[in-house]
C-alpha cells in the first residue's frame, strides 16, 4: 500500500473525478490515506484536460484541490 499525503493526487478533488464506478474506492483512499500500489486514475483537472493525464495517488501538481471528503490536516 502507498501512503497518500496532503498535496498528492489521491487526496485531490480531480483524482478520478469522472470515474463514478470507483467512487467508493476514492472515498476509502481519502479517508484512510492509503492506496494500492498499482492504482492509476485519470486526472480531471481542467488545466490538464487536453493532456488526458493518468496519475497515481502519490503523484502531484500545483493544481491540487482538496477533495471534499479527504480529511486533510
């Protein structure tokens, strides 16, 4: 398992935001701050939309926006 920290994609509102089939998994990652090592999701950040980025939960960028259900401290 990977440990996800503030500022990383796994806790960002745009991580997997268009993949509603995995919504429960994203909530679990955001609350436990742990993610499977092989997990990748699409980045839905509007600034990156044309790039169709696929990122890991521990990736990051300066467009980080905390997910509403991520308990970021």
